[in-house]
C-alpha cells in the first residue's frame, strides 16, 4: 500500500557495491571488499535450509538427547517470490527443528550465519532446554517455542531459554523477533541478552483478542533487551504480549534504547486482548514511544517498575473497554520531554496511583494549563481519582548517565510503597561452573 517500504535482493546490475553479490543460475558475481583476494578469501554459499531435525511422533517422542558445544552454522533462506512482512516472520521455520520430543537440551552451542530462525521447539515438545548458547547473525530471529495454531492436543510446554546471547537478527526478514512463544504455556525465558534486532525482543502469545490461548504461565525474567528497532519498523516492543495470558510474568528485566520507525517503540507492550499479566521490577529507559503501552486488555498489573526518558510519551493506552484494563501503581516515572500519560486514559477503566513522578521542571507537571495527563491537567487528572496518592519528587538516581538508575530518595520511595530491586542481575551471567 502507499507508503510501504521494501528492499530488493539479487537484482541484476552492471555494478555491485563492495561486499555485495549476485547469483544468476550457476554464476556467482561478487564485488570484493578492500583487501579481499581470490584464493585467499573464504566465500561461503550455504545450500542447506535445515541443519538438524529432531522428529518423533505423537505416540513415540524423541527423549533425552543432549547437544553440547556444537556449532550449527550456515543455513540458507531462498526467497524466489519474495516474502511479505508477517509479524514475527512467522512464515519461516528454523535451521534446527524439534517436534514431538521431550527433554532435548542444547548447551553451550552456537547458532550462527543462519538464513532463518536459529532454533524452533515447535510441536508437542516438552521440558526442552536452551542454555548458555550464542545465537547470532540471523536472517530471521533466535528461538521459537510452540506453534501458531490451537489444534494440538498436547501443546508444547515447559521449555527453558536461559543465559543465552541473541544478537544480530532480522538480516533478511527484519520483522523477526529474538525469542517467540506462540500457543505454549509454562515456559521460562531467563537471563538472556537480546540486542541488535529490527523488531521485538521477546514476543509472548499468538491470539488476537479474548479468544482461546495456550500462552499461560510464561515467565520472562531477568533479561537484558537493548538496541532494537533501529528506526526500521513500527508497532514493536522489547517485550510484546498478546492474548489471554493468565499467570504470565514479565519481571526483573532491563530494557533500553528502543527505536521504532513511526509509532510503537515501546518497552513493555500489552497488545490486543492481553489478560492476567504481571509486569514488576523492570527498568525501562530511552524508548521512543514510552516505557509501557496497552492497546487493550484486561486486569494486567504494572507495578514497582522504573520508567525513564521516553521521547514522545512515558505511558500510553489506546482502547476503552467495560472492564478493568490495568493497574499501574508503585512505579517511578522520570522524564524531561514528551507527555507523561498519552491516549484515552481518562476513558479507560484503570487504577493509577501511588506513583513517583519527576520532571526537572516540576512546574510543568502541575501547570493548570498543562496537558501531560491524557490531555488533561494534573488537577483534572487527580479529580478523576487517578494518582491521588502519588508524589511529585526527584527519585535521586545514582548515575543515570552511566545507566545506574538506583533511586536513593528513601522517604519518597517509602511514601509510594516502592520496593528497590537489583536490576544489575538482568542479562547473561558468568557461569563457569555450569
């Protein structure tokens, strides 16, 4: 449609930029980078789409197979007719596929130079683990768990992605994500470092609206998600949730430097029908469109988080509904630009209170003519019953320029009921003993 951007690959041309190549039939033309010499430069043209397939049956799954210290390198993705920008690049599979399996483990493995997703734990797969792995240089994304459909009698569940580095994704399909959970419950995504993607870092759920969903009780904990978006795509978030997700928790994550093309560069994002999700003890800073956004959902709890420095907004919500959409309480919000609350928050049923709000020019918050609160002033906002017990004050971060957002203003923290948490625990840990 009008305004849509696209890119072309393998277009015939008389001249190629350095480092670019073209394949026509069996003729491969390459324009060398400076210093590259024929006979001394390694050129790799992968032919395989899949490198490993673990495939059992519904009645007889593959069990107890462990892969340790193995490098899965060089798989291709052929796009003879192009590829539309489907959300999460969900139309492509992975170089390593696991179906009908139990207790399959990947430890200290490397997935690199992959044309599609690195690994997909897909159908009827349970209690599988991906630990201490490096997943990088990807045509699509890192790890997928579960499937898109709801037909499975035994949906994939109980899998772990822990202490992995996932970086450099979306090189062929920018709409891919770092870790994707579809129709799958009881998974744990912990202590991962996810960076350098063009779309979402972690995506949870695959049901739009309030219909049936298997994405329950998923735990997204202690992850470091940073430097994603790069201004290429829109409608994205560091952690993106979708559909009914009772028991799902997004906690103790550090999220920063999220930049979308236009709208939707959010840190924590509860999209259509997100229900029953708790988001607590997260540090979110340097986002284009805000630290938290809810399109529409039900009974989500956003509590005890630190939101700093959204460019356009800090908190945003879109659609009013006839039920409690979310509770937003005991949070710290510090900003020096943009609006504080954006969208139809005055019409949406929500509980917003006991927050610490700070701007280096505090008079801008309390200005009777201001419109930082969903288009309303501070006075009108409080009259609506929101933030009546909240406090305007400086949280006194230790060193925000160096990324240390530890709040030191103990009296104000106590007043709003904020409980300090150690955000330095997020991300990959040094585990020599593992």
